[in-house]
C-alpha cells in the first residue's frame, strides 16, 4: 500500500488561507492559520477541518453485538454519542449502525484495532474516513450560526452534549454531533466528502455575520485542555 | 403650513435628528423615525400616488402599511409603502403610475370613460373578434404593473434563519403583550412579533377613555414587565407573513426571512378598520380614524385643520377627542346610528360642544386641488339610502370609523373558520387547530379588559398544553360591549365613484354588475371583478364586497362569506424567497487536476465534471482529438461520480436477482455483469454493472444522476423482502477512473503489479482487487467506450494520487485525459445508451433493444410481470441507430423530431459527429416499421431543415467487440 500523505479535500482552501499544517502519522492537519487570536476565535465562533483524522463505521444487525464484544461501549440509544476510554467517540446512528470518531490528537487506538479485525456475523464495515468530511464548529455563537443553515434547534439548552442529529446542513445531508471542548461548545459536522468545499464555503459565509472564521486544530486542543 | 405637533405627540420620531429627503424632485425634511408618508404629511404633502386603473389621486388611508394608496417608487425597489418605509438621508422618492406629473396626471382622463370600462371588461373585450388580443396586448403590457425595476442595481444580501420557540405571539397590541407575559412562565420561550416599529399596538395611538390616559398607562405597565422578562424575545418591524402546517411561521424582518417553529401560536393580530363606501371616498384627506390617530400620536402630525368624522361606533367619538386635543377643528360627527351608545367618551364630546348628526351619512366628498375640500351630508332614510336633504360642510379631513374586520388571515390559513352574524355585524373565529389560540379584537373582543383576560386565558391554554403549567383554565371570556361594526356603511351615488376596492378602482356598481353577469359566488365575483386581488388583498374590500354580493343575491353575509386569505399576508420581496439558497455542489478528489489541465467544467446534477479539455472556442476540435486519442492510444476519464453501492450478506445474490432484470445467482466471483433496472411499470430507470467480489459481496455501479434513487429503491424493496443483506451507498467513498484505449494495458501494467492483466487471466467483464501505484484498488474490465478499458476504483482520498500516477505512467503511450463529451461520442459509436438521455419515462427494455438483458428463467424481478405482458404486444416504437451521409446537412440535435410525412413518428435521443466514422451518427425512436437497417428516416433538424438519415444496425463501431476484448 502507498504511504502517500493524506490531505483533506479542503487542502487547497487551507493553503490559500495561509495554513500551517502538522503531520500526524500519514495525515496532514491544519495546526493554525498564523493568527494569535485563534483560541479566542474558537471560543466565539470558528470552523476547523478534521477530515484527515481517523474514523470508521459499522453497520448491520450484528454490529452492536460485535462491537460490544470488542470492548466498545455503545450509547444506550440512537442519536447519542459516548466517549470511550481511549477518547474516541462512538456515535450511534441507529440501532444497528455505529460511527467511531478519533479524538483530535489523535491518540485513539480503538479505530485502527477495529478496522484491522475481521468483523462478526451480520456486521459490515463502512468507509467513513473516505465517504465523509469532518468539520468542527466551535464557540458560544455556534448554535446561532447553525440556525442560518440547519433546521434543527442546536441551542445548547435544547441539544445536549453528545446529542446527535442526522439532518441537512445547507441542504447537504449531514451528521451533527455536539461534543464540547471543556466549556466551549463544539459541534462536529460530517457530510459527504464530495460536498466538503461547498459546505466549508457555506459555513464560512454564515459565520461572517458573527465574525467567525477558520482556526486550526491547535486551538481545539487548547480549549480541551482548559477543561 | 407645517403640520407638526409639539411633544409629547410623536412617540416614534426623534426631533433632534432631522433628515433630508426628496419626493418627486422636491426637497423635504422630516425626523428620524418618520415614515415617508408621515414626513410628507408634516410638510402638508398628502397626495402620494395615483390609482391603478383611473389614475385617481390617493393619499394616506391607514397609516399602517395595509393599503395600496401609499405605494411609491424607491431607487432600490418599486411599490414600497410610504407609511411603512422610513425616510433616510438623501432618500429619493418618486410617485408611481402617472403620465405627466403626479399633480396633473393625464391618465386621470381615463376616469371620464369609466362607464365604458365595466367590470369584466378584460374578459369581454379581449376574446372577440378572434385575433383581438394581439391588438390589445401591447397596450395592456405597457399599462400593466406598477413601478419600475432598477435592473442596474446590485441586489442586496437577503438570507434566512431558523428560530425555535415554545410560544409565538403574533401581534403586540394589548392582547399580545398580555398573552406573552402570561405565557412566559419558567422555561417557556416566547417570541412576540409585531409588524410595527414599537410594541403596544393600539395602546400607542388609540383612545380608551375620555381622559386619554389609560392606553399609555397600560402600555407602560405591560412593556415594563415585558422588558423585565428574560423568557420573552421581542421582534418588531417583523411581519408574520403566513401560517403553514405544524406552526411553521415565515417571519420577515428587514432582509431576513425567519423560519420559525412554534409549539404553540397565539394570534393577537387585531382588527383592520374599514372604510365607509360613498362617492369620492378615496380622496386624499379621507382616511380611517385610526390613521388620523396614528398620525397624531406616533408622528406628531396634525392630520388636517377642519375635520368631519363619519362613524358607526363610539371609536369615532374618541377620535374626535384626539383631534380636538391636537388642535383640529371638528366640524361635525356624522353618526350613522339613530341612537348612539352613551359612554364617558361620547359625553365628553357633548361637553365640548361638537355638533353630532345622528342617523346621517356622508353621501359624497368634494375635492379641490386633489384633496378633500368638503362633504355632502344627508339623512339616512333606509339601509344604504340617503334622503334628498343635503348639507355641505367644508373640511380638509374626513375620518371614517364605521367598523372593523378581524385580521383573520393567519387563522384561516390554519383552517380556522370565519363566520359573520348579520344581526350583530360581528365576526367569530372557530375551528382553530389545537396548537393555536386567538385573543383580542381578532376574536371580536372590543373591551380592553376583556381583551386582556382572553389573552391570559389563551396563554394558559398554551402553557398547559406544553406542560409548563397546570393552571385552571378560566371561563371563556364572554363578548361584552356593543359591536363597533355598522351593518351597512355603504351609500350608492348616482355618479358612482363609491369605491369598494381602492387597489383595483372597483365601485359598488362593479360588484353588483358582477353578480348580474352571473357570477354570484363570492369567489367568482373576486376573479371576475378582481376585487381583493390587488396588493392589499381585500383587507378593506372583502367585507363591503360580501355585503354587496349578499344583497344583490338576496342572501345573508353569513351565507355569502368572504374570499380565501392565502399566504402571503403582506407583499414580500423576491429577495426573501430567493436570498441565500443552497445548491450543494460536489467535486471529485481529482477536480483540481481537471481544472489545472484546462478542463471546461460542467455541472451534472450536483457534480462538477470535465466536459472537455481545452479552450471553449475549440470545443469540437478538443472533443474530436480526445475521441481519436482514445481510439488510437489511451485516454483517462474521471468516473468518480458514478454511483457505487455495496450489497453484502448471504442473500446478496438473491437480492440482485430480484432487483435487476438479469440473473445474478450464478454470477461467478471475479466477474461483472450488466445490471439493468426497471420499475414496476417495466420502465428502464437505471443501469450499471454488478461486480461480485465474493459469494456474499457485490459492488454495484449506478448512473451519476440515478444512484440515490437506486439506493432508495433498494432499501424500499428490501424492507419488504427482508433478505439478509446490507446495502450501503459508497459513491463518495471511492474515486474512479476509466483508462481506455488500445494501449490501456500497457500503461496499467506499469503500476499494477499484483494483478495479472493479461487477456486470458483478466478477461472482459472481469473484476479484481489489488493495488495500482500502491493504492488499494478495485479494477473492473469494462468497455463503455468500446475499447480495451479498466475502471479503477480507489478510496476517495487517493483519487488525485491515482490520477497523477496514471498520467505519468502513460506518457510514452500518449495518454490524455478525456471528458464527458468525448465519452458520449465514444459510447455512441459503440451503440451504448445513456439512461435518461436515450430513454424516457416510458422506455421499456424491448424498445431500446435490450431484451437480451432480461432473464426469462427467474421467477421474479421488479417490473418482470409488466415486461412479460409488454413482450406479448407489438412495440409502439424502436430505438435505432442512424447515420447522416449528407455532410452539408445540419447535424440533428437531441429531441429533433423524426417525421413520417408531416406527422411526428419519433425523436432523436443522441446525435454527434463521429470522428471515427467521419459523419454524424445518432440514435432515435422511430416507428417499428422503419426500424430495419437500411430504412430511411426524415429528421426535422435545426431551422426546420429536413435531413434524411439511414437506419443502421448498432453498434456503429467494432460490431464484433474485438477491441474491448483485446
């Protein structure tokens, strides 16, 4: 297999914005865009591309049974997410479908381990790392911004931490997961990878009203560490 | 003369901030907060516009943005409402719909010919004699419409936003304020919406007591509580423009359309004051009594110097007190009632010595210089009839206070029923949905305390329903007091011009004549006369029209009803609907490689695809070169947009066997098979190939535009069949290319070291898994373009790397990218159809020569039963190939007709110049009798030129398929 560096579908957007990249394994992530205000930006309203981070998915009548047998903790019902011991996040999309997202460092080991295993009966892998792009929207104004592009009420007191919505964002089918970074609101948005640039542009446009903009993953780590 | 009143009048204006603007080229000054109409009124400019049909002078009617009289032209948009639009520094305002000048409009001459323009004129005049419409059309088109669109203007940024509330209260008058306060219990999020600049509604301008204190006191008290309540969000200058199912409310504010979801809605939309109908009731200076009060209290404007009030209720008396307090001489109150109700307000009027004429009506208004100059007062002898005794009173202001209609539009859009009681002239609203309450004057409560009590009750119903409270629900609030609606404020005049509908210049005679022409149903009267079809949508004409129709057809108003109130409530700008819409655009991972290579991109559905590579000016040459290179060397095309669906599980073969027309149960592992999909009607709806990678794993391709439908259809069928499979749409997870041409293997062999690419080991329609340039890949030997070819599908993020590797590896073989256009030519030469282009909503497999793709051995497949029946019948048409040998003939295009004599017998579905054959080739549906090779068909090509084509056997190229099986 090739050891080509994995770039995001949005890499040209990032380069144009002056991104500094960091390499983790064979993937490139935007660390920052050179601004000293990115942490403050992330607390207010920011967009981060996490598309090159590991993720996987399993589906089928036997998927949750098999995943449980492999030590995965399953959210009690669909449309909930549950943080795992290795800091990966298991998102239950239906009774028989799981999406597993790496943490942002990424130090999660579960995804690689599960991907390398033979799955159990009536369990089918899904190529989530290739089918979807993965964006994060952070900050106190995130829900207000989302109300311009998404018909689900994502306000913090209505959409709890680790709640999941399978909806559309800017008319693109999307999975929205609220997974806060310490005290900062954070929403993951996963949508069809071929629409990544479209969605990125829509979100940037929607953020302008609130002075939102892109930041790198370094800001997210700072916010997570602040607790 | 400056009409401005001293403080405290003028709650909306800031006298410290003067604003300069112009109207009709004349400079004026107003204050911040002034509407255009109020600022002009302050300068004694009352004439604002000309009416649509007769170009009659029109001025302020409601001062509430509810009428078409104040429609003016701004640089940015036509038909702005002068009583809604605020002035701003250097704003340029023009009137609309006049010839010459606003003061001296030549179009007003039309009024002299009004008897020749009766109701239904349009219908009567344009149909006969035959061809007459062509004569009328240019004139009508010139006269139709109001205002001018500035096409040079850069459009503003309009957008949309969702909002979510537990309770939405529409209307922030006394009932709305009280409803919001009562509803805003712990945890209940309340939105209070009002179209006006400030909360308070009638409390801001109406008079509720003789002293004129109660309204202001109550407003201050309620607003203080509203301000202090964090559960209430107020939205002013915001119009709730409709009600849609499940309390979906479009609220327009500025340049944003809010899409509001409410769990409960409380409509406190109030009531709209109605005009009296008499001769010249449309003159500037004649206005609703509430309009005069708005001018006085909101803008600090004296609405006239000498006033007459025509009234059918005691609100007219309150209006008179306001006028007196504002320094207006009130010459008379003309009360339609014989015996007015006595209350503190009427007593106060009597005490101030105002002349009151009971049992009288305004029979006519007179004008001087486009403005009211006096009224003709006469006694009422019977319903709608005035006696001959006439008294003229000179005045420059006539206030009308003859009744109200509830602002029922949103209620009725939600399924509510509006009823009218002829005896009391009162309206009732019933049948509201469970999640909707109504309160206040919209529900015919005219007593202020009753309005507040009902609003509280409505809020309790809402919060109880939402589970926020378990409060005991108060008794239904009884309707108290006397109806303010006079049952018949309509007085015909021998000279007509008693306007029922100001928007369309419709008079009493027009409405009655509509019924005499046989249109007795109120809905037919509306359409025949256009009553209620203008910008104000019947707000002031519906009741009067219903009364007239009722009388003319000898029914009650209750039996007659009013016309349907459809959304939107108020006119909305196109920008509100068109602003910031989302059209998802999809790009493959190789997208920028195409752009960098000079591709002209096209959008195929949501996807961007390379049409061809090179200058748009050299389109044909570029496409031909790409075709030739594929035929002679090797080409590379991005097929990432093709659908990809994984079907996995022990019943995967059985599923495909039922879903597609072919047989799949015995398909060997490592082989691909053509997959044709029909629907239950036997119509071909998609195609692709099904690749079997293991006993329980198929990877099925589908067309770019069809994959979502195929996937949904698969899910739907298996919901019934319950087979043990999983279906996953992985279209975006894989990038794909097709490397095609006689040298394709020579290129691929350099990069693909773990798959034996020899023809024997990897034959046509074989599938393999391995690596290409070190990238994990699924390789499928297909021949869509009719050459040796391999589709290579790799994980999405490797797409660009795969493209680069193949382009680099193919340099010695002359590899070049080719686009969708060349691919279309190549497949046409090979005789392969494109679903959706060469098929339509009626195409069955037999008529497109695909009977070979149907398995007759299996018991069932979707559409099989229908196809079996169709096979017993003579086909109605056949899809055939044709060539055009006359190179000078215009090349037929898609959808050009195939003719038999002068009758259409079919149509062209595809046609291109074939660089390989050196002439145009195509496919067309023809009569089956013309489907034999050698038949001649006539195609009506561009410019109507008849082109003769010869039917030939398909494919045009490589009939023995030697090249794709190299």
